[in-house]
C-alpha cells in the first residue's frame, strides 16, 4: 500500500469500496492521507456457502474498519448507484461529515455476460444503469460542491480493456465501458476551467469478482494481477488537477512508463 501525505486534507468518495479494486483503492487513498467515504451496496457479509465466497467477501464497514485500524478516517455509506436518492444521500452525507469533496472514484460496475441474440433486457438495463448512468449522476451531484470550493479536484473512473475491443459474449459490457470512457473524457473538457481533472483508468486483468470464473475468452494471455496492483496509479490520479493531468484514458500497466510522476501529460 502506498503511504505518504500527498492527499492530506482531501476527502475522497469511492464507489464499490467494499471489496476488490474498490477496497484496495480505498485503503491506499486513505494511507496517502485522505479521508475516505466508502460507498457500496454491501453492508453484510455473504453466507459462507455463497458461490465465489472469496470474491464476494467484504463490506463497507469492514473497509472503513481497516482504514481506521491503519490510522485513517473513513465513513461507510450504503449506496446503490442505480438509485438517484442514494447518490444524493452519498454526497449530502459526505459534505455533512467532512465538509468538502476533492476526489471522486467511480469504481462500481457490473458485467453483462450474454450473446446479443440471447440477451436478457434486464441484464442490459442493469449494466447501463450501473456502468454509465450511475457514474454520470454521481458527477452531477458532486460537481456543484467541487465548483464552490474553487480549489480543483480529481474525478476518475475504472474502465476495462473491453471498451477498446471485442470480448466474446460481452457486447453489452463492452458497449457500457466504451460509453463511460467517452463520457468521462468529454466531461474533462467541460470542467477544465474549474481545474478538476477527469480521467479514465484501465486496471488490466485483476483477480476480482469480475474474473471469478477464470479466463474470459480472449484474455488468457493477459497477466492476472491482484487488486493492490492498482494502488499507486490510483493515488497518483487522485492527486491530480486539470492543470497537471486530465482527459486521459490510461492503462495501469503503463504507470510510470508512459504516464505518471515526472512524465509530461500527453497533448492532443
């Protein structure tokens, strides 16, 4: 876990913070000095006989407890990103408890596993609501507070390699992540004048719930990483503003090579 004070005095909201990548980023961003709002639907541990228990384990309260035990400060907030009232409550509770919002990480996401000819419309609707609508509405509700602070900030989302290419049986998922990429890269220009960075981070193939079945068709050649592999890149992105690094879709595997500390921001 990265440690230091580069995020001292900052307040971060992280969705999907109960397990996997979200939990790892929550712990890392807290270790870098930020106060963290851990948001997720998961308030209770799944029963021990649940399928894929290794990946389903974890709650917002457990993540917050781990942050506190490490000397940080966290607020667990139940939030279903498909529900407008939950997103509003998330922002209101953050402001009430910490007084500001500096960092927003849209990590919550779901898969959409089905050939199009057999696609369940409810499955597609959920992928669109969680992977696209939720992240955009979260920005809608956090941005007024971030504008008012006038100090800039950082927003980034977690995407997938599927947004750039074909994945067998996952057309709906690929579509949702491609739309998320485009939305956030466009948002970067919309809020540039407020010195708010908006970026898109692709973590690579990570050992999480999404990959619980092992190799997806066409991905076996990509090394499987642990959730902590994303931590350094996430902390660095959280510290950026529009004046330093914005409007970029970046690969975690390229952190420190083509982007990151000491590397100039690419220009159009």
